[in-house]
């Protein structure tokens, strides 16, 4: 059997999504989602059962324990994960999946998660990235905005995951974004957004001007995270603060849409430990 990590990852993801599934159900769901047959599905599932990733209930397979980062993995993200990243994620899963006892008889390398609330302050304008369709025609009007929940401006989960991924290299921490679980962020109330513009280029040529809804510098948002205090070198509230202080000054990439246009820098101004 040729090793195809992206296929194995998809099989595991399908079992996670189905909750309980037999081999035939996994094969059917795989074909319906990816328009292709999965070969050796039975072998893949049996191999991961041997690694204690699965338990069996009423003759069907169930993931024994789902790590937070894998639980939040969506279909639109999964289809863009290539062979190299899939192999790394499978390695992480082998260490983190639990079934009665840790896989391989070892404790997971990243554990002891602490529930924290972060408060960030924008040091630069932060740009919204969701298309803003005309309410009558539902066609794009050339402006992108922040998602909203009622009157609340939202910081999407994928923004913070990408922010961690892009900047973890500054602290020489590999795959940090896979081990920090987090919810959506919410901006403070009463923010008056503005519209900013930035040039759009393609192939090193300017092709137009984009318009963005913008939250001005100085505004704050909060979010709840679960941070691993074992296995990660950033393993205390003081070290977390130092990490984000470094990013605030000189990030590899900021947060929000098109962060290179205005900076996209944020500063961690408070960490609160939650029960």
C-alpha cells in the first residue's frame, strides 16, 4: 500500500465528523465528498485502531478523544492540506489521540491546557475581509467588512490560527497553531469603523484599488483560548506575554485582511486565567 497521508487524514476526519461509522459508511462519505474511491480504507482504520485512536461501539468505529485543533478542522481547510502537512498532522495525531491510555503507551507531548482570556489592542488599523454584497442584488460592491454577530464585530477563528502559524517561527515553535484551541474574538462595543483603501496587484502589476472596513488603532478585542502548559516552550503566562510582545513589535505577518497594507499589528494587554 502506497503511503498517502492526505488520504489517511481525510479518513480520520470523516470518522470524526460521522461520530460513529463502519468501513462502508466511511467509504461512501469519502466518495461523496471527494468524488473518488478510497482504497485500503479498512487497512487505514485498523492501523489507527491499533494506535488506540479508535474505540468500537456496536461494531462501529469512534475516535477515542478528539484534540481541539482537529475538532475544529473544516472541510474547506482539509481539501487544501497537502502531503507534507498531512504527514505532520498525522504524526501529531498519533501522539495526541487517546484510547484508554495514550497511543504507544506515552503521554501526549503537549498537554496540561490552561483556559485563558486574552485581550488584544490594535496597534494599526485592522481590515475586515468578508465580501460585503449589495443587499438588493447580492453582488459584491468592492468592499470587504468584518463578520458580525448582532452588533458585535467578530475576529474569525482562522485569523488567529494564521496569526499563530505565521509568527510562531519567531520563537522557534513548530506547529503551535495546531495545539492552541481558541474561540472567535469579539471587538469591544461602540466601535465606529471607517473605510480604508489599498492597491491590489497581480503579477507585480497594479490592477485596482480595494476598499476595506477598518477598525482603528487603539480598539480592543477579547478571545478565549486553551494554551498547552506542557510540551510547549511558551509554558507560562509570563512567557505567553513575552511571545506576543515580540510579535507586537515586529511580526512576520499581522492579523486581518491584507495586513501588509497597514501593518495589522496587535498587542496583548491582558491575560486572565479562567476556571
